[in-house]
């Protein structure tokens, strides 16, 4: 064998050995990397806050604490506007307990805070009937000290029903009666309940019971109011007693 051939064979052997060595190193590095990766702790995904909770918290933050009464507002309308129950709204606002329907622009209504129990009515005690109109019997003769219609100065048939009520009641009692009849009929002489047949300003059932106050009970608002005042005085002690009962039971 010639020296040249020997040199060539030696070079090929060295090159082959180098290639094998490099391949071995590459395989070892890959294995080490895999082992290192398996030993690394896994990163837990970040817990996200529920979007529902965020919306609720945002809604509570934006909920107003009070409302300033504007012209034309009513407490029932304010309760509906702010998605509250009327009794809850009234319970938060003691200043309106006596006359919930007599509110004025500029007054503040509390929309949040403690809900207090509205005082129980001081009038007639007993269980509520199935229908609120069923309790309206003919007024009984009363010896109560509460204000009664003035028999000595009967109002003319053409008089205003509200004017008559104001003339025979104190300002406080008139306020209660005004609120009550406004809710019942809007002071409409011809108001008729399509379900029960209750009739007139005080929604008497049947309307003919008001004949005890006058034969013109069908068309005379003053006659109807006279009967209504006699009724609430005899049954609840006063218009405010009837109004308080209405606030608690939604009937009188």
C-alpha cells in the first residue's frame, strides 16, 4: 500500500469519527432539554373575575342614593322608574308617610337605606275581605268626635266635590281624603269599576248605597263625597285612618 493511499484512509476515518461525535452530542443535548422542560413547574392560568360580578358591582356603584321630585312625579311612578317596590320606597321615606300623594317638586326621595315599617292603621281592626269594595257598607250613625259634614249648611248641588270636602275637614284630614279618592277614582263622579261595579268618587259598592246621602247620588259629586266622608269616619275613625289602611292593604 502506497503512502498516499494510507493518508487518504486516515483522513476519512477521522472525518467519520468527528461526524459520529457531533451526532452523539446533538442527541444528548436534546434529551437534556426534554428532561429540563419536564422538571419545570407548570404556570397556572390567571383566574379571571366573573363578568357577571363586575357588572353587578358596577350597577350598584352607579345606583343613585336619592331622587329630586319633579313636577308631575308621584311616589308610585318614582318607584317604577327606579325598579323598586312602592312599599319599600315609602318605608325609606318617613317624611311622606302621612300624605304619600302630596309631594312637591324639589323634595328629596331616598332610594337607598333602611326600609322602615310604615305604622299600622289606627282605624277598623279585622281581617281583609276578598274584595276591597265588599267592605263599603252603608255608613253607620257615629257618635265619634271626628269632624262630620255640617248639616246646618248643606252645600249646593253645583258645588265642587273637593271644595265641599275641604270645607268640612281639617287640612290634614282633607289631605288624606284627597289622596284616597284620587287613587280610587280620580274624583270622577261617573267612575265605574268594570269588574265589581263599584261606582262614583268613593267607589261605593253598590253605588245605590250612596242614596242615603241624597237621591242625586248618580250625578252629584258632593252627595258622593258626603257619603264617603260618613263612611270613612264610621269605619276607620277619620279619612287619615282610611288612608293609612289603604297604604297597608291597597284597599279600604
